[in-house]
C-alpha cells in the first residue's frame, strides 16, 4: 500500500491491473523460499516418510465402513 501511495497510484488500481495481466497470461506468480521446520518436526516428518515407504504403521485398504470398524475394534 505504501509503495502504491508513494508512486501516486491507488492500491485498488494495482490489484485490478495485476488481475487483468494474470488473466491475459502476462503475469506469472511463483513462491519464494521454503518452509523451515524445527528439528523435532523435521525428524518426525523424516520418520513418517520412511515408515510410509517401508509400509509400516499403515492400515490396510477397506472396501466398506464395516470392514474399517471391524479393523479398528481388533
């Protein structure tokens, strides 16, 4: 907002022009940076991905809700 005001244009106009450019294919959006997890979360995610790739701690596929409930009760 401050930048738009400094350049003498309303922020609404900037948004309108950006939206039009995006629709017309003249504007491409992207994300910068990456998520940085703390050590515990990173370790938990690493273990979960490893377990999934090894097929550990996963429930089997079910064909009905009855089968899923029966599995959970055992």
